[in-house]
C-alpha cells in the first residue's frame, strides 16, 4: 500500500524494506489483479485427504468381526449363542 500511495515510490519503498524493485512490482501486480477479482495465479488450492478403509474379507460364517488394537481380529459367528457373544464383547471392553 505504501508503494501505491504516490508516484515514484516503488524504488524508495523497495529500498527501505530491503527487497528488490522487481519483487515489489510483482506483488503490486498480484495485488491489483486480486482487487479486480482476477488473480494472476492460484493462491490456494484446497486438498482433501481421505482415509480408505482396508477391505474386509467376507467370511460367510461371521456375523460380527471385531478388529483389536493389537492388530488381531475376533470373529463371532452367526451361530454363537447371544449370551456367549455378549460375554465376549463385554470382556473386550
């Protein structure tokens, strides 16, 4: 903004702040383009990072598959009595 306030201040402003005149000129052009709504180049590009879950291998005999923090896996088949399944899940808690 300082270099835009009066004519012939580009060199003096650049010198005062220890930057090159060409660098200040580039910043001024980019600033003017942004004010006009046409940025000279992309300033920010959003990135989306998505975690892809590991595929679960279908096990026709498993009704519930529990992945354990240790890396193990516990399968409770559909034929397991409900009381036993509840006890096993409670023990994992």
